[in-house]
């Protein structure tokens, strides 16, 4: 087992500043309830839980944090106990966030704080299951972090998202790279809806993306789930980051 200190996840201020920017946009324009169940993969320090509680203690009705590695679990449990003395109640589970099961009907706020790329692999299948099982539903909000490194494997990107680029009418390689950076988690979410055959059942809107740099270039993306349907081209083109000049719409 690695040294204990190396099992702790530490993130700098930029990450939480990026999250706060999207939270502020969401609260101003999209929040539909006074209280949410907060579900997070936000790291052993639980700073995101502190942030949500700081913004409005009444907003976070309950909170659950997931840790898949037992090496990190001890840190998260200890931090949860410390936060409890300050009135912030967080339940820590040694499980996968995609195994989450709702126990209340109140709207949920999810933070899928991935360390890698939210594309490729089976992410679309996992999100599809959450939509199908009603774990992600109308009135929910979710945030996703994704790696934005300079070269994620461009040949793989071009092949994986060829259909999406064709629908969007993007043929220039450099524009494909820009669109990938701005939209790849949205590509994944739409693939999830398609796999679940739920494009006409719910409407998912992207509320924005903020790029930040921690140990590597990252982006945090925000989404709200509502009534209606999700049409791919509108979903991508009407997202706040898509019409910005080269690069992500908001930078810190």
C-alpha cells in the first residue's frame, strides 16, 4: 500500500473557484428548489461539501461522498467527522458513485469529479443506467470534471466522434479539436441518453464550462435536467461554451 499521505486527494483553489463560478450561474438561472441532496465524488478533503454548505447551509439537505479506494476512505471519514462538528453532515460510502440509489424525492445535485477524460470507455453506459433507473431525473443538476490535456490521442478522438462532427458540420481538424475540448462530456451525455432511448423523455441543458489548471488542465461542466426532449445539435450549439472564441468560454 502507498504511503498514507499520498492517498489523500489535494486540489488547489482554482478547482473550487471554477466550481463556484458554475454554482453561481446555476443558482442565478436554473435552481428550482430550496433544498438538494448533494452527491459527490469530490475527494478526501470534502472541500466541495464545505463550499456548498458555505454558499447556503439550507441548500444542502443531505450529502453523501463516494470513495472507491479504501486507502482514501479513512481520510474522507475523518474529514466528515471534523465537518460534523461544524454542522456539515456528510455520509461517506466506500462505493462507486454510479451505484448511488436515491432515498429521497428532493432534487439532487451531483458532482462527478473525474480525474481523467469523461469520454471513451463505458461512461456513457454508466450514465445511461442512471437515467434509466431514475437516479438522474428531472429537476436534478450535475457537474462533471474532465481532463483537457493538449493531446488526448487525436486520432482516437477523430474516429470516436466522427458522427458527432458530421452532424455539427465540422470538417476542419483544428475546429474538431476545439469542439472536442468544449463538448466531449456533452457528447458522452447525449450518447447515454441515446443508449437509454430517452432523448425524447427528458431535456438536458449544459449551463457552461470553466477551464482551470490544477496538477493538469481540467474543465468543469454543468448540466441541468428538465422536462422536454434533448436534440443533439441544439444541445451542443446552445451550450454557453460553444459560441465563444477559441478556447473555453470562461477562464480562471
